[in-house]
């Protein structure tokens, strides 16, 4: 059979994939609706809003307060069409495969109904053999209104299933299997996009179709057995050969099957393998793998590693720690949400930039949060390359769900099977977690509080479905029922219990507690905590007019999705800093507050190692320009908190912590490298607003890998009223600097330092100051990533910021300027 491009379109390409001829049906489609005149070009993969924006039919959803005026888009029905030509038809069967369609839609080929889409997270493959013809063909997808369908399904439900209304402006999307935050969240715009995401292909096969390949690893001393299962659909009785090729070794197995769904397994044992390690613990070795069933094949790279979740009971409660290749590793990182509220802007380049920034901040784990989406293969492949481990939630968050509906549960089961199989190929995958905060949600709604047993049973049906899929598929990563959770079949309070399981600790933000409150808990693993800040002034300019640039303006409120968030940011600034002179300084100080909150929590919890074995703050990225908990603002620019994270996530860290009982300041050393580290520490007492500095007694220490250790104390009374400490360490290739203020910054009289910035020929910037200056930041929100930023300057001691990477940005040119903490 020969496939040719229709109408001379170069976007039709022919390629040999999986042993069958495949036509790519991505590229230019046409989009129509009764809601608009005529048609517009629809770039696939892509979303309807982006197509309308490109055609000039709508205003940018992110501009000022445009959002609600675009509700007609998700309320309308849409039809996406394209044509393709087949010179002739062969004797095989033809399948049209869609990686992701969002969400409720019907497929027609040449006007013939083929089937329906009901789940954004399911890969649909339709047999279109009988509908095709030689010559020109037309494929069309008829999209229902997701928002109207959600309400209709809620109204038809025999049991009321509440949704998180204060987060989701568009109701009842908990009845749809689509990205939950598309309906809005306390950081996301609510535009409910729809579209076609990922690949669309047409393939021809003979007696069977290879659907997917799943991988599992068994680790023994000096050997790893790689077991591969091929999942296929047979149309006729078949007999063929399954082949696994890896590390120069080839193993085969004979496959015989009757028509229907089938699976076959083959395994290879690799002696003395090169293992894959998380960042900072070894190389990210990846083996080339090819799996073939007859002429159809899959090729990918595979890292060999063993991941265990340690939840053993101890004298406090129960541990929560990840062990990789036999080594317990402290997890440092953040929560990941979709890269953009408009799915068309979710690109490989955007994702690589964000993941690179995660690594540059010394992270080794990201948690893919359950209200977002399962990421594309290339996301996990990049994590494999960078040594970033992935905590993977199933896509359920902060709601009740219709677990009483058997048809809905069948969709969930298929979704889970496909995703567990697909992601089994990636070494970075560390855990499958059932959901985000569904146990807590049982106490959030009047319906669930009035009849908790019923809704708990509905939750258990959902959670049990996911757990059984993981058990049946046997991936080589553990299952954790929920986040936060105390453990399997335990529906207690994971928000405030710090003796077992993983914890979400939100008292500092949502309850407006002081930053010091972080030191009142000692989580075993904190998988969510955070504080907010405004994005940079540069980003604010992209969605505001000058008159909007006031923290109480309507537009700034629209770009703040958490109730009372802007007021809380401002109130917190006044706790720790003197009130700023203007809006730009307010923005800058909000980011300092954000950074201090995270510094307080993370350094204290790292000092509790091994009681605490992980901190993943909320959140690393944003989906649109908004005030939020993100350390990378929309577009990927570094907030000051991300530069600060590079310091408090360092492999070797020294931190100063107050001892409430004695009044002393205790110096703790933490070593997350694979081997013990020798360091020497210089400590100086610095006087605010003066040039005076004095050395305190130096310290040398050997830091073990298994626990944080106390290496010294500064007795109460050692420091004067205007003094704080700055300390530096070095040794074994590791060096760093930190500081500690016994009082809040606003309590010190820093004067007005004269800070200068000199741009050098090599692109570096040298900062100097005549007086001690804290949080000195150059090029706020800029495109250049520097070796350091938001630094402490001491009198007469210049610091040079070296450019390490130039980011590509679509934002306006940045105004380079230096900001620092000074007095009014």
C-alpha cells in the first residue's frame, strides 16, 4: 500500500513505526462551530482556545480580566476536520490512534460514526478499516461542551457528588476524566480548554496490533533481570516471535494466541550492570532497548535501578523514605503542575527549560500533582537524563468523585492500566500515588460530612481500583494510597500528624502562622508546603496596564486565585520587613518573604535527617502569569526563592537553628552525598549598618551521610543587638555560604547601603557594597541564569555572579537593575 499527502500538504509524512506503515495525522486541521463564522486553522496537537487566538477570534485569555468573557468557548460544541488521501488499500486492518483527546467527543471517518472519546488520559485506537476508501478521506472529531456535559452527568447521578467550588469556577468537572485544574484552581485560570493533544496516526497491521510494552526489573547482587511484556490485540489466530534486545543480548519467546487481547513476556538477565542513579549519587546510565513482536517493535532507553519505599515502624511512628539501589536518599524538590493553561504551549523546549532549572537548584525529585495531567514520554525521558526522580500521582485531586458509577470506574481502570504500562519504561519513576488530598476532602463538603461512610466507600472503590491495577501490572515501583497519607487503609489526618507517612503542612500559609511555626513539626516526608509571592515586575507588565499595578486592583485580584492571598502576602511583608515605598518594591519583598518561608522550613527539616527524609515544596512552576507559590514564574523566569533554593538544597549544607530551651544558636551540618565529607567553617559576626565584623571560633567537622549532626553552638549573649552571623564552609569540592538573623530583618538598622553592579565583558556581574546588604538581587526575573543571586554582601567584599545559561523567553526585554534590602 502507498500513502500520499493530500492536497500537497507537506505535513503529511510517511514513516516506518512499529513495523507498520504510519501516516501522521497531526498538522493542519480545520475548526468550526455554530459559535463562530466560518472556519479557522486548527494546529494539531493543540487546543481550541489557541486556534481561536491565532485566528484573531479571541483576546489573550491571560490579559487583564479577559477570562470570564471567553466562557462561550467551552460552552460551545466544536468540529475538527481534515482530509487525507490513500492511493490504494491493502489487505490489513487500519487503526487510527489518538494519544489524547480532551474530552467528550465522537470520531467519524467519511461521515461514518466510529466511536467516542470519554477520557483525556486514555490512548484511543479505533479500527477504521471499513470506513476507509481509496482516494480522498475525511476524518472529523465532534466535541461536546465539556462544561455542559459535566453538569449533565452530575444532574444524572443518583448520588450527589460535590466539587471544590472555591477552587473550580466551572462546576462538576470531577465527573470528567480530564485535567482537573482546567476548571480553575487556587493558582490557575478557569478556561476549560479542549482539543487534541499528542500524536494522531493511521497505521496498517496484519493479524495483530502491538498496543504497548511494559517493563519491570528484578535486582539481585551484581545482576538485574529485565522482564518485558508485550500487550497486543489479535484479529486472527497468530503465531510469532517476541524478541528483547538489550546490552548486546537477545532473548526470544514464541507467541501463540487466539483472537482477542493478549500478552507475552520475555526476560534478559544483565550481569554486573551499570546502574542508574538520582542526581548527585552517580551516573544516569541508560541502555538501548528494542522489543519486537514479529515486524512490530518499540525502541526506548532504560535505566536499571531499584526503588523501595521504606515505611517501617520505629520508636516515633513509621518511617517514609526512598531507598534507591540500596541507598537511602533524602529527596529535595517541588511539586509539578501543567506547564501552561493553554495545552498548545506545552512544548518540549518549555519543559526542558523548567526541568533544567529544577536541576540547577539542586533538586532530585518532582511530584506530578494529581490535579494536573500525566506528562508526555519526553518529560520522563528528560527526567531520566537529568537524574530527577518522579513521584507520580494518579490524576485525582481535592474532590469527591463518582466512585459509585461502574462505567466511570471502568474508564479509570483503563486509564490506570495504560499509564502504568507506559511509564514503566522510565527509571525516574519512584512511586505511584493514588491521589492528592481525597481523604481530606471527605471533611470539606456538607454532603461528605453528613454521610462520611457512604463517601468513604465511594472513595475506597476508586482507590482500590488503582491499587489493584498496580498490583496486577507489577511495576517495579511502590504504591502509596494517597497524599498526604499515614498508610494503606488509614484515613487519618496526614496534614498535622508528623510521626508517620507523608505530610502536607499548610498552617503557615492558610492559617497565617509565622514562618517560625515550621519548626514546630518534624515531618517524616513533607510532600506539600508553600508560601506565595507576586511574579516579577517584568511579568506583571505583560498582563496589566500601568493603572492596574496596585496590589488591591481588580486585575491583580484576578491574577490571584487564592482567597485573601494578596492581603496575606502584604501582611506577611509587614511582619518581616519595613513597608515598601512602592509597588515594585512590594513585588520584590514578596519574593523575599517567600524565600524566607521556604528557607525556614527546609533547613530545619533537613537538620532533622533521618527522621525527615524529603521536602517537596509547593510548587515549582506556574500555568499563567499569577501570584502563586511557584518558584519559577510563568515563562520559567527565576524568582528569588528559586535562587535561594539552590542554596538550601545544596548537597552539603550548614544551617543555624535556634535552640528554644537554651537560647543558643546551633550549627547543623547535613551531607546528602554518597560519602562522608570533611569541611571547615568560618563564622563572622556582622553588625547591621556598620563595617564592623569579627570572627568567631572556626569549626572543622566530618559529616556522615546517614544523619544531620550538630557541629557547634553560639551561646546566647554572644551576639550584640545589631549583630547577625554569616558563615562559609569548604572542603572535598563542596563550598557554600549561609547566614542567620536572630531577629526578623525589620528589627535591624541596615541603613542605606551603597550597592553597585558592574557588568563585565564576559557577561558576569560584580556586586559591591559599603555596608552589609542582604538579599542583593540582580536582573530580577531576567532571562540569564546566574551562578548565584539574592546574595549577602559584606563591606569591601565583592561578589561576582557568573552567567551559567541563557534562557529563551517570549516576554518583553528585561530592565536590568539591582535590588537589595534597605531602610525607608
